[in-house]
């Protein structure tokens, strides 16, 4: 299968998955016993944040590969994944903020996980700004690869420091050991949305990488024409 | 231990150049003092409020200040192609990073040694009895700051907006360090039991180890082109 058709298939799957996820989140899953309808934001908030962590992990791995092998493709993956990660993190924070207003009574609070997510967003916004500022593409790729690596290594340290600083967030309910405390329909809706957003991420990543490669091709052709 | 000897030679060169014009040092001390001076206007002269926040104020002033020296330390290597000269120097790239790191560390530590007494006078803090403990907190904090700062300044050197870019990258990455060093200083200045500062010291130690190692591994890629 060619890259184009993989991309098209992923796009289709993501669209179907998101539609199923919407139905599951709004119709299949029951409203929360305490929070009511507003808890449905979880089906957007949690997948977005989990997928953005995946995106930053991809930046980390692709950055190491770029430094080791110097392939343009690895740089394109790191750059594209960072862009999607920043978008998803920002959306997750916005969705969380809308969820926090009725349940915690505030748009923003300096809770541990909230704070460390915001710091992560700042680091990778810096990554995108740095990339935009470096004119030489291969210099930009190297510099950003180093930043992608140390930015990712910083995540556990940031997390630990901020947890010691303060904590208020409800403990993670899906990814911890022991029996889950969430109703089975809710879990189904959450996993459906998680899969849909992961597909959306894969689709956007492929598309964005291809765009980046088309850009190089264009600048190479321009150089050739200019002689 | 040629690596260490070569790193020391580079640090010595940087410090000698700094000693001859004292440009970074003077600017940094004055800037840090100015920030500490300005804070009291932000707080409207409320002494209790200032004292409660003083550890955070001190370190924010020092971290803002450190950007001045860090940005310059690699930037001046680009002028007159000094960096190319350094790269011809028969040493591993790691020695260049370590030398730059030591030079930056020494300058920031010296600035701190001048600023601490000024801080004590301005904010009416009893510093003298606590000075050894304060230095024990300040040292790992400053090592981490200089380690990340040296790496980042070699990334941003030569860029169009480097003055803005260095703090954009440095501040978010060093937030764990800022939290730790501020909490540690609070423990010391308020006379709380020193045990409370130990977890923060460990955190700074972990930060320093992770970032010095990561910098040593990645620095050669940044200068090889």
C-alpha cells in the first residue's frame, strides 16, 4: 500500500472513530453520579492529554534518531509531532479548564498535574519558536533535536517537583493498578475516544510529515532552477 | 585526566577575559541589585509581606540575572570566529562544554556571593548565621542553572532573537530547580529544621546529574557544524 493510501485510510478511520467516540460519550455512557453531564468533558480531556504525551515521546525518540542518523525524515517527524503535541496539550488544558470551572469552582488552579502540564506546554511552545527562528534547516533540526531530548527528560523531574509543591487533582482513574472505579460504559466511551484521538494523531502526523517533505523538495527544486 | 585539565584551561580563559573587562559581572550584580530594589515598590513597603516572599524574590532576581552572563558566554565565541579556534583545540567537545559550564558557574556564584549580603541588608534578613547552609542549597541550584544555561546558550547563539529566546527556553526547563532552591532557601532563612530541605537537595542533585549528562552527550552535535 502506498503512503498516500495509508494516510487516506487513517483519515477515514479517525473520522469514523471520532464519530463513534462522540456517540459513546454523549449517548452510551451514563452521566456521572456526582458531576452530572459536565463530566462528559472527560471523553475529550483525557484522550487529548494522553495522546499529547505520546506525541512528546515521539519527539524524544525521533530527535535521538535524527542526531544518530541525520535523516531529514526523523527531523520532520519530531517537528510535526511537536506541533500536534502542542495543539493537543493546549486543547486538553482548555477542556480541563471548562471542566474545572463547574466542578472545582475555578478555571485555573496551581494543582500539581495542571501545573506540570502547563510547563510542558511552555517548553514545547519554546521548541516551535526556536525552530521558526533558525534559518538554516539542518542547524534548526540539530538544535531542536537537542531541545526535544532535554525537554522530554525534564518531564519526570518537573512532575516530581510540582507534586511535592502541591496537589489537588483527582488521582488518575484509568492508569493505576487495582480494580477500576469507573462504570464499564464510561470506560468503553473513554477507550473509544482514546483510540479515535490516537488515530487522528497518526493521520495528522503522516500528513504533516508529507507536507514537510514536499517543502524540502520544493526548496531543492528551486535551488536547481536557480543553479 | 586530560579532559578535566582541558576543561579547566577553557574555564580559566573565560574567567581571565571576564576579569579583564568585568563586563558581565558588573552588569549582573547591578541588574540583580536593581531587581531586589524594585521589588520593595511592588510590595508597597509591606515588610511582613516582603519577608514572607523574600526567598522567591532573591532567586528570581538571580535567575533573571544569570541570563545576562549565559547569553554572552557563547555569543562572544562567535565573534571573530573564536568558536572555530576552540574547535581546532585538541580536545574532546565535552571539554569545551565543561569549560564553558565552569566559567559560567564561577561567574554566577561570584554574583551570588555579592548579592547575598546586599539582600540581607535590603530585606533585613539574618543571613550570617545561616550562610553555610544557604551556600549548600545555592550550589546545586546554581550548577543546574549553569548546566542548562550553557547548553541553551550554545543553541541560541547567533540567532536573530537570542536575547528573548534564551529565557523562553531556560525558565520553563529550570522550574523544578527554581522550586527546589526557593523552598530550600525558605527552610534555611526561616530557621526550620534542615531535614525539610533534604528532599529538595536530592531533587536538585538528580536534576544536575540528568542535565549535565544529557548536555555532555548532545553538545558535540551543536558545535560540529
